[in-house]
C-alpha cells in the first residue's frame, strides 16, 4: 500500500475542477491518473459573442491579409475553425499561447508557427516575431484582458481584436455544490471562473486552491482568496504537478 501511495500521490483525494464542460475531460483524466477523485463543476459555458459572430465572420473573409493569427485559447480555435478552417489550415503564421491551445490547433490540422516560452498573453505579445509585416488578427473571448493587444501595439503591431466567443454563467446544483465543497483542493482555470467561484460561495476554508496562471491568480486574490498556488507551466501538466506538490504534506480534511 505504501508503494501504491507513492506511485499515486493523490490516492483517494478529492479534487474539484472548475472548468467548462468542453475542456474538462483531459484535466480530469490526468488528476484521476494520480489516484484522485476528480469532481468536475462547470461554472460557465462557451456561447456565441453578443454580435452572433458577425465581427469574426468579417475578419475571416480575408484571413491571408493578417501576418499572424494569434490564439490564446482552445475556445477561440473552435470558433474560428467552425467558420474558416480551410483558411486557417492554409495560413503560415498561426501562433498559440501555450501547449493546450497549440494541441487544439494541431488536432484541427493547423500548423503552429510560434508558441512563446511561457503560456501567458503578455509573454506571447513580448516574443511574437515579425513575419512579413505586423498585421495581427486576435480572436479572443469577449471579456479577455488587454495584455495581448496592448503588448503587441507597444511593439508596433497593428492588432485587429475581434470577439470570438463569450462565457455565460451556469448554475450549480446542490449535489455539485456539496461534492465540490467536500474536496481537498479546487482547480480554477480562468479569471471568469475565479469570479464565479467566489460569487457562488464555493470557497472553502483550508481548501487548497490551484490557479492555472497569473491573471487567474490575480482575480482570486482580488476577490479575497489567499494562499493560491499557481501552476507552472500554465497548463494541465502544470496544474497536476502543482496539485501533487501542494497536497504532498497536507493532512487529509
């Protein structure tokens, strides 16, 4: 049993994963692979932007006019792919913020030309190379922060930012709430989810809280959640490693 515990560092520990239903399964599988019981609680759903995608459709008419098409989430990849996947596959300048977004592009048959050294919008803005020119199309979440656009603009890029999708709140059942609040750790995967996590009263004293990255950590801390552990790298593998480290010496609750 001791050897098994070492092989499975989260054996019989319950972990609440707050992520949209569309994206939760790979992370839940990875957590379960360490012996934990994942409890997936979607707090938001991905829906069309307020304009129904009109601005995105317009931007994709002449995709080749952009030197770079920059993606900061798999949700944006899906939104663009539904509209002009062939054009995206033909584009030579597709950039992804990190490994998960790059994987979503490659699954769609899109070649990824650039991934920054750290999976943050700010790093992507700092490191994106100049290709033929400086025209950038950035399909983003409706409430995405300004880091990418401002960072690129400060370097002389001409950024066309369009809303590719928005995040709508979901209600949480009492069964989901009880299961999530009984977990020893909570995984928060975006600033929007962080806000919803707090507003729904899902914060549990003594519960380990793991954030996917800096903006999510900042949203949690701004809402009064202290002692947040941040994944590094800012993706599923970083979350799993952070969970294992944070729970290694924590007695069960």
